[in-house]
C-alpha cells in the first residue's frame, strides 16, 4: 500500500506570493495533519483535519489555511509568503482522530522563499 | 515555549553498544509519548510509543522508559547498528485534545561501525 504522498517535492517562491501544498493520506485514513519543520527544529503543528472538519490549529497566523476534500486528501495554503516560511512542510495521516492513533508522515515539501 | 526538549543535539555510539536518547517535557497534560526516526529526505517514521499509565515499553531492540515524576523519558537501543544512524525526535500529545504532536528538536545518532 502507498504511504502518505505529498506534492510538490520542492518549491521556490518569492516573498509575497502564495503557495499551495498537497497531501494524499494512506488509503482508509480519515485524518490529516500538517506540520512545519524549520531547519534545526522539530516539526511544529499547524492544522489537523478529520472527516473534512478542522479539529485543531496550532499557533500560526491567518496567512496559513487548509482544507480536506471528500476523498480525505488535503491542501495547505500559505498567503503573503515571508522568508521565515521557508521550511519542510510535513503531512501526516492517521486512521482516526485522537492521540492514541499513530500518525504516519509523508516525505514533506521543501519550500524555499527568496 | 518548547514543551518537549531534547538537550543533546548529537550522540555517537560504537556498533553493538547501547544508545540512550533523552527527552524532557514540561506540560503535565501530556499522557502519550512517541519516538520518531528521521532519515534525510524522508518524513519521520514512527518507532515506539508509551502511554503514561506505563513506565516501560519494549519492541525488539528498542525500549522506552517513562519517569512521570521527573517528566523525563528515554529511548534505549540495544545493540546499536549502523542503520540506526538518523535523527530521533521525541514527541508528546494529550489524550484530551486533538492528536497534534509536540516535538523536541531532535538528536542526531551516529553509530560507528
């Protein structure tokens, strides 16, 4: 079975632009979470969606938004990009919502803002 | 505010010896703890977890110990193998909330053949 997939793998954007990152969860998984990993740090929680509803939001500005589609795939949008948004963006899926359900991570999208 | 801390950025161990990776947390609401392993250009891979109702969980060469009073957990790898060389992240979550994970900053383990 395919794991969590993310696209694109790498992306270069200019300050002020907007970006959309995509994630497909493991088949049968209904929960998707997004994390930002800045170089030298651990992943930081951005959003969690379960059954197409937002179930959690981390401490990120409103420039960050996300949604989950009927097929449980998800998009993360970032508007008005700043240099500090340069990071590895990780998507994780789990079978359900709740802390006891393990999260499986995709390989990430490396975003560089110049 | 870093709620999960890994104070050792790196660790080098000889093949066959024990690797001990440490993690501290500050939030007393955390009750589920996980270790993830990350290779370059890959996402973190789940390794082992422990619930706060236990103080030890073992899976093959990997054992996690939890000391709730000290808010400290550790991952023991015995025996260490060169393929274990990776960055290890400690993570925590609270059952009462969403299963968003709070990660430490990671420890880079190098197992020397």
